[in-house]
C-alpha cells in the first residue's frame, strides 16, 4: 500500500539516509524542546505522525519512560532506518509501523498525537487533522510543531519557506468543540488542539 498522497514529497532509500544523517544533528535542539514540552503533559500513549528516522521518538522514549510511543511514516525506507536504530539501542516502548496522517494502523486512543517538521508535507491538512482528532483519548491533545515562516530570514524563506508554517495558516485551522492555541518558541511554531 502506498501511504503517500499523489504529488507529495517522497523519501526513498537515498533521500531517507541523507535526511537521517542530517536530522540527528541539525534538529537535536528542536527535539529536546519537544520532548520537554510533551513530558509536561505526562502522557501514557504518544503517537508520532511522520516519525522519519525516529530521532524524536527515541528521545521521547528515553525522556518519558513510562509512556508507550507509537510511530507512523509513509516511507518504508525511513521505517527501516528507524527500526534498526530502535533495536540497536534496545528500546522497548516504541512501536513503528507504516502509515500516514490519513491512515493510522493502531487501534489505541492517544493522550498526545504530535507531528514535528512533517505537517508541511501533508496534502490534505484539514482532513488529516480531523482524522487524527478522532484518534485522541478523551482528554488528549494534538500538537503540530513546525518552523515558523514568520521567524525565518529572507534567505531561509527562499530555501525552506515551503517547509514551514505561517502564523496566518496556523490561525486558519479551527474546529468546533476544540480549543486551539498557537505559540511561538524562538523559530518554532506550536499549534495544539484539545477538547473544550
């Protein structure tokens, strides 16, 4: 099954290896911030959507030891890299399967569903959010972490503007019966949804 939406940016064997090599170092501070942020919520179940090579998932597993971490990514190559890393480190509380923001292969309901530096890839963002909200536990929270377009300099906007989220777009996602918050931390935008 192909979990990619037509026209989406795909990660194959080579691009996955390149991404995995670079992200481990370049996104380290972002992942540390996210892990600390999520730990405050004391979740027992976490779903990482677009988990890539598992850098964040591994950090979450180490930071929130009593939580079960579930991961999905549409790339078989990313999953292979992630599974190899998870097994090498002997981490037991991470479950990683192929999936996407429109197809979660787990029956569980989650205390936290998060996505980091992945939301910009989603082809049908609103539909994906609506789908994921149904996977939350009663008091659960959906959190989107992206680089904030408004905080990028002109050169960064040219190079990575399509791989970011603007405040205006973040403000446009509203759903009945849900409380939304939009926060900026340095150059990261955090959009969270939870039931009122």
